[in-house]
C-alpha cells in the first residue's frame, strides 16, 4: 500500500512514462505485427509454391531419367546381329516358312526376355514388328494377340505412323490404349523406333516398348501440400497420363484444367525437354490461405497478449524509475556545484546501474584530477630543472683552466674561440621564455658545447653531423640531445686508446623526427644499461640526465615517443629519440 501511495505522488512523470511506453508499444505492435504477418504470409506462400514447382521438376527429371534407358534400349535390334538378320528375312522364299517363323519367333522372344526385360522393371511389354512379311516377329507377352486389330488398325495408328515418319529416331508416345496384346485396352505410354537397315536404309520394321501407368507412377512419390492438392502428368498431345482420379487418364487436359481455372487455384507447371510432357500441380488458394490464416491468427493473439503485458510492465517500470531519478537528480546537482565527493549509492534497477557507472566516473575524475595535479607539479619541476642555468662549479673551473692554458700556449685566438663557445652555451642555458626551441638552436648549442669539451680533452674525439635541412625549422624540447652527447663523451670515450667519433644524425620519418647519437666508444654491458638512467655523471653541464629526458618526452608528447639506447661492450652506443614534428603554430597548443 505504501508503494502505491508513493507511486501516486509522482503521477505527472509516471503518466508521461506510461503514455510514452503505451504509444511506443501500440505503434510497434501494429508495425511489427502487420509486417510479420505480411512477411510470414508471403514467405510461406512463396515457399509452398517454390516447393511445388521443385516437386514438379523432380518428377519430370525422374521420368526423363527412367525413360532414357528405354530410348537407348530401342536401338537394340540394330546392335544384335541375329535379330537384325531375322528382320531382313523373306519367309516366302524359304522351304518351310511356318517352321522358320516359329523358330525365329522363339529366338526373338528369348532375346527380348534376356537382353531387354532384365534391364528395367518399368517395361509392361515389348513388340517387334517385321515390315517385309507384315508380322509380329517377337513380343514379351506370348498370350494370343488381337489379330483383327493387328491386320486392320495397328499400322494405321497415328503413333505408328509418327514412328515410321521419323525413320529410325526414337519417339516418345503419350498415353494410349494397348490394344494389340490386351483385351481391356490397358492405358500405356510407349517408346517406339523404326528399325532402318544400316546398309540399305530399308525400313525393316518397328520396335515398340510399352510402359504401364502403374509402373510409371513408381518413379515419383505423391506430395500433398494441402488436402485437395491435385497432380496431373500430361503428354505432348495434352492428354492426361496420370491423375489421382483414374477416370481422367487418357482424357484431354484442356477440359480438366479449364475447370480448375474457373476456381481460385494456383496452377504450377514444369515441362520436360526430353518427352515434352508436363507436370501440373493444382493447389486451391482457400486451402493454402486457410493454413496461413490459422498461423497468422495465432501470431496476432500472441502479440495482443504481449501488448497487454507490456503496458502493465510499463506502469511498473515508470513507478520504479521516478523515485531513484529524483535521488539521482539531487546528487548530480551537488556534483554540478563542485562537490566531487558525492556517492550516488542507488543499488537497484536500471537507475542503480547508472548510479554505479556515475560513481565509477566520479572516482575516475577524482583520480584524474589528482594525477593531473601531480603531473603538472612534476612538469613544472622538470621545466625549472631544464631551464635553470646551472653550470656546476667544477665544469666552470675546468673551463677557466682550459682558457688559461690556451692563453699561454696559443695566444688570444684560442681564448676568443673558447670564450665565444662558452658564451653561447651560457646564453642558451639561460633562456627561460619557453620549454621549446628549434632544432637549429639545439644543434648550435650542441656544436658550442662539443667544442668546449674538445678544448678540455685535447682533441680526444671528433663530432660529425648528418641533419636534414628541413628539420632545423621544427620545434623540440630543450636539452634533449645534450645529455646523450655528455654520456658519449664522459662514459663512452673514457679509458679508450683511440680517437673517439661522435655522429649526430637527425632526420624525418613520416610525421616524426628521429635523433640518433652514435659513438664508437667502449659501449656498455646490460647491467650498465639498466643502471644508466639512474646514474649521474661526475662532470656535466646541467643536471638533466637520461631518466629526466625520457620522463620529459613522456609528459610532453605521450605514448609512442621516447628514448631508446642500444649498446654492446667494445662496439659503441647508439641513443635514439623519437618526437613528433612540431611547427611554430603548434607550440601554443602544447604549452
């Protein structure tokens, strides 16, 4: 009851949510329900019609596959020498014609039985007619034949005339009564061929292979897509070879199909290129739609139930959302006023998930603020360290000694050069306007610095430069190269008995500038490399060490940039710095 009262207190927001949910759900119901019903109806209709057409094609393919061997079998009289010899005989020229006819009849029947009937079980009967003597020289059925029909009508049959006209080409004959060897005019289809003498091209006779409808029906199976689906097999003369209604077999298909066209039916037809027969399936539309209507009604009822449940659920959700939202709004207002220590602490529902996310976000913000503060403090410390003009007394003392020594042995020219380089170094070190400088200024500084070291160590090493001219205008952090030069001179060339060589190579690689400082000094072991960035040299110009360089690059440029050192004992050292290309107009953003 308390929850119900609390829900009533928030009627305004709750009602808005309920109305929004209801409108969305009802609209979605009509769109989704209508679309699903339409898609289901059409897809199932097309699926059934496609399945029917595929079934028709399969039946036609089965019939063609079954009749092709019979067509080849009709060539057998031309392939059997004995049978061909019998077909060429003139019995009027022999001494005992009846005896020889009887013997040949038995021989031909044996050939039919052993060489033709054993190849397939589709054959109802086989008849071989000899034209020269006008007689049936062989037949699979040895019962009495209808001689009256044979003498008066057989050769006048249209299908016999068609076979004779094709002169040796196989002929597929549609539905017709078999009147020669049956008394009940059994309906059959036939494969016929005129037997043409391959030497003289004379017409020797006809072979007729009959296939019963019942046996033909075995090559396919009935598929009833609806209760009253009808299937017809129609021959090349538009007569019905097969129908579920046996009384329609042999009748004209035009009259039968005309009746189906008057009704509301789908008529699907597939034709054979071998026999010119057609498979026709008739599906009543009302039966097809009746099945689909039941399915669609089921979908609609299910969607209506879901609609009611969804509206009820939206009411519950709207109620559960309002109170946590008010708490969330109040605490977020405190955050907007600068109180970053707020904890939302709502544990349940979707708003609870949001509150947990916000708590994590606030924690991240607090950590980020602290990290930024620490990084800025560190950056300022490093800037101060980098920009201060600290020249250690020991270095100044050594430099003054060098100047005194040169004054004694060389005269004023050497003193002037040393003082000029020393002045350039002091001037560059004392600049405090910016943390950045150009590569030109950095290189000039390194040039002066290395000349002073050369004065000090009495030409112990030599420096060479390989710098792309276009690089000099780009900007970089100050004092990036000097610690690497210092490490090469004080460490790399310490204790070597040959003149050291130092190469400074600066070039552009894609959107980056690569600085290589290489020496041929004594190199470092792996242990020395591990401790290098933590060590301080005993005598250097300023206090920016290897670790400091790496840290400044990380702070100012981020990931992907830095300092890498490769070294092997007695094989020298190469330090590599990669920084992004910075032009004058980009420095403001960086600083």
